[in-house]
């Protein structure tokens, strides 16, 4: 059985060895999840009559969604970069 300190040491090593594409994908996934969560929270706030808080959440959704779009563009460009880089190494 793995000890707690060994798990955290291996986890830290794994995090330290992530490449830029893996980080961008994780960021995009997190932003999308956050956006979906904010949409649900806004709907609940509106049904509870807390429309003033819903307005705040709406703008948070907007910021989260724009950040998600930015992260997706970063993923696409990094995928292209790695594809070109791999082509140069193979050729």
C-alpha cells in the first residue's frame, strides 16, 4: 500500500512534468465546468427570486465563457505546434 507522502511526491512530479498542451486542455476543461456550474447557479438564484445576485452571476458566466474560448484557441494552436514539431522530427 502506498504511503501518503509517496502519493503526494509522485503527484507533484506528475504535475511538474505536464507539457503546455496538457495544461491548456486542463484549463479549458475547468473553464467549461465552471461556466456550466455558474449557469445552474444563476437559474437557481432566479427561481429563488434573487435576481440581483443573478445579474452578478450572469457577468461571471460571460467572463468564464470568454476565458474558455481563449483556452480552446490555445489548445488548438498548441496542437498545431506539436503536430508541426513532430513532422519536423520525423522528416
